C-alpha cells in the first residue's frame, strides 16, 4: 500500500479546515501538510446544502475569518456568497494545491514508537485504500454525518404519494411552484426554508411539535457598511467584529443571568412583527429559556412577513401519521400537502466517524476527558475543531487554529515529537459532566453518550465562552502540566 508522510494532516476542506491551513502556513511555514477531503468539492456545509434560501445563521463579520475581511453588504449571507468567500480564501493563500479530494479516512492508528499517526484512506476515484502518515492530526470535519440527516420514523410514510425531502439531500429538480408544502421542524433550517419556498409555493406550513425562539435581525449591518466607506478595510472589519462579538457575548450572558427578561423581550419583538392578534403563546413561546437551544435568526423578519402575507402559516401539533393527502395531526386536523420537507435535524458524527487506535488499543471517546474542548485525554497529537453553539462557529475555529499553531511551535522549539493530555493526580477525583452543558437540541441529546466528558476545572472543560477560550488558548502556558511532552 503506497504511503506518504506529512508533518500535519488536516481533515476537511470546509470553513474550519481552510482557516486552519491558513493559520498553519503563516505561523508554521516549515511544516508540510495536506488537507484530506472526503467529498469532491471544497466548502463543507456551504457546498453540501443546496436547499432554497440556504444562508448563515450568524453575522458574517464573526462567521468570517479573523484574518480575511467580509466585503459583502449583507451580514446575514446566502450560501453561495459564503462558498465564494471560502474559495477566495483558499486561492489567496494558495491552499488549493494541498487539498486531496475524494480522500475519506477510515481509520487512524497512533504509535508511540514512531510518534506518528498512520491513516488508512479510501480514495473515491479508484475505490482503493492508501496509507498516509503524519505527526499531528487536526480534525476539521464538522459535527454531523454528511451522507444523510436525521429523520424520525413517521407512521404511514409509505401512504403519502408526494415527494418527501430532507433538506440535506435537496433534489435540484424539485418543483414546488404552486404546490402545498409542509415543512416539519422549527429550527434554523425550517425558518430559512419557509419564507424562501413561500415566494412561489401555493402555501407553506411550518409544522412544529414545539416552538423555537425566533428573532428578526437586519440582513445588512449598517455600521459595518458605513465603517468600510470611511476606514481602511482591515480596521473597519476589526471594529465590526469586536462590536458583534461583544453583542453576542452580552446577549448570551443575559440569557443566563436574566432569562425571564430576555424571554419577554424576544416575545415582544415577535409580537410587534406578527401583530397583536397573532397567537404568539402557542406558536413562538418555547417551554425552555433562550439559548437552552440555539436562537433562530430571520433576516429582516422574512418568516414573519411571509406569515403576515398569508403565504405561510405555523401549526403547533403532533404527528399521528402520514396519509394519502398529507399529515394527520393529534388534534384531529389533517394537513393537505403535495410535498413534505423533513427539516428534522442532523445526525451527529463523532470525530468524523474515524476509527481511532492508540498503540493498538481502540479509543472509546466517551471514556475520555475533553482537554480545553479540543483534545482528549490519552490521545496524542490530535486536535479537533468544534465551534460555538452560542455564537458564530468560526470564532472558536479561529482560536483553535491559533492554539494549534502555538502548540506545534512549542514542540518544534523543544524538540518534542509527542504531546498527550494526561489526567494529573489532582484531576482524577474531579466530577464529570457532559461535553456540552446548558444546551439541549435533539442532535446533541442523541449523541451525548458517545461524546467525551468534561471535568469541573481547567483545562478539562469545554466552556463555550469566547473570553474564557481566548485566555485559555492564547494566554495560558502551553506546558501546563496536563500536557505530557516527549
């Protein structure tokens, strides 16, 4: 089996992977690297998802890279604009030549003797397996299974004669013009799809089991667009980014310290957009507090506008079964449909679905502790990027890449070949908690038992807090006593 060697292998050529490569090239120019991408295209999420209206659910001044200003006027950007931004970044930094498309990692085996990962990689062009070896592995493969999304087992599914579509596998030729469409779900995908489909469908119904907090947000950032006219590009971007990070963090802290006040404010905004006679209590008032699940942003209130125009409606009920006409609900109502869209979520994938072994022993990540939310106890020379669930994904991806470079430079300066997070004597009695806390969407709940644990003190935590992460990743010592270097 042919074998190649690189100092670093980055897994995934999406938003995180391209960003990680840019940081590595700039900070560690002597290191050889390759990016292994299982699909045949760059862009990850922003190339995979093709459903109508696909867009960011965070502003692009924080979802964009720290080092590359977002130049478009829309802060809440459509998928094609984001994909173009990723491609531009790759081209500007000459990342393209390092990407191996159609390379899917099946297994990764670490050996202390060689201080090396051996990756078994399946190539889609030949359906053959090759070996690639590296000293350090940086996973930027996202958090969900690309092959399919999550769809519950619906009673009577075979009885429905129309099309049933999951947004993750949207057919290019799906004709929904003048059709009755039911979108099952109430998350970010559903609130994006409904107003987009409503522009040409006969009617769109968002069918939800329970409500989600939905907030109208300006599609364009007036301050950002003004600053770009009067200041140098990088300065304008830095100020806007700082402003938006501060607002995100302030809003999230308020949901933790004053949840009732934040709830009243969000519902007041929704009531203003939908009118005083709309049943906000039934359709837009969740039973949980804001940010116990992710808030849904709708640019310039497009969802609310579609509802007020009568092009879309919301039904809050439970599904009994699919029928020949549509969907039978627990209340006794039957929703007529020509097309049913199951915007029912993602199927979480732990660490890209790769089978890991360390010195011949399989790794069960559910029995490991998370080190700073990016490494795992007992697993050498491997880092994983997982962005924020309460802010823009790339804020944490950028921090992770910067920390990765700090660690690589520290090892190079001290002639180390291996670093492993190891529980110290003072860590072994600590209490454990789930890898993600204070956040309870379905895709996390369904996978918690497969995810690593958190401890109760640094560095064995995954705080999901930008200020704390910034200190932990960029200010604190690399050789903190919990990383064992060899």
